């Protein structure tokens, strides 16, 4: 048997809190001495550890009391709920940690800095240099000639929303330009990366089919690595959240992706990305 003071020192729970738990019938002491002192046995301490765990997960006392007071409570379901809540807490921390990392690296800029004419010409002409003859033919078919293509792309870069989005994804104008200039135009390299993303989407489909949340979280992590490599970004968070938003709100994208990987997969992936970064669904 341990006194209330000993339990307080052992667990870090204040004496006042232990007394309150007794008053609301959440945690009763094993016995009271003749002098009225509370004593706790191993069973009491075990119950206190459960209470502490729920409190760590920010479960309200009223709900903890209902769970603890139900002798028919499904312990497995309670553990599953605890696991789910811990995962949500971990995922929320994932997002916070990555945001802090962005700020420390100076990647989360509040001001908008437009791409100037020289920036745009560097990107466009580099793209043309690494572009295959087949792709150039397709451009001519769509735009009439290369000069019209260059003019259209240049105008797109003058769109403030487009530029803001690129800076949000890459962290800065300089990093967006650097990533664009890293493109090699290598078809085999691009195909390989596309195949990796395809395998990741099939992992999502398997996770959805088997209701395997852990596998879905691994797939998000894997997709982030795919995107980092494909788009030359240090942190895929902003890009993935944009993808998730599109997957949850773009019916055409949903129809195309569901057709390829299975009905419901588009919104499933979007929700999985939100969950991974701790964004409320």
C-alpha cells in the first residue's frame, strides 16, 4: 500500500488531483486509514496509469470515467482507440515539425517575389534544350509554333497565383528556378520515377482494401519521397497537401484516378495525406 504522497511522488500527479479523482469517483483509494488517509494498492496504481494515459491523449475526464466504470468495456477497442489517438497526435507533430523546419531554413516566406523576365527565359529555354524532338512536335501541334509556346509560358509565369504556388512548393523563387534547371529531359529517368509513384498508388489501394492505416501512412511517406525526387523539392508537404486538396475536390481527377486504381482511392489518398500531416479531415 502507498500513501497519497508516495503515489504523487511516484507518478508526478499532484496530491490535489488525486483527491479530486477520489471526489468524482474516478479513482478511489484501496482503503482509508482510521485517521482518514488514502492508501493505494497495485490495482489502484494500474487504474491510475490508465487514467494518465487517457489524459495524455487529452480525453475528457467524463469520458475516462465512463470507460473506466464500464466492466464490459472492450479492452481491445480501447487499445485500438488509444493507438489511433496516438497516431493522430504523431501526425499532427509531423506537420508542426516540418513547418518549423521550413521556417528555420527560411523556406516559408510571407512576402511574394515575382519571377522576372530573365528568370522566366532561363526556365523556358532550358526546358526547350532538354526537350525531345517528339515533345517539340507535340508543342507545335498544340501552339502553332515554338515562339507561341514560349509566349504562353511566359504569360503564365506572370500570373501572381501561379508564382505564389511555385514559391509555396519550393520555398523560394531561387529554389524553384534551381529545380527547373535541374531537369535533364531524360525519358527513362522520368519513366522510372512515374513507375515508383504507380507502385506507391497500388500500395494505397492495398491499404484501402485491407483497412490498413499503418500501410497508408507508409505510402504517404513513400509518396513524399517520390515527389521530392521528381520535383526536386526539399520538403514535399506543401505539394502533397495541394494534391490532397485536389483529390478531395476535383471530380475529374477523382474519376480518372479511381478508374486506374479503384473506386474511392482518390479521396482515400487525399484523407491519408491530411492524416499524415495532422490536418483535420
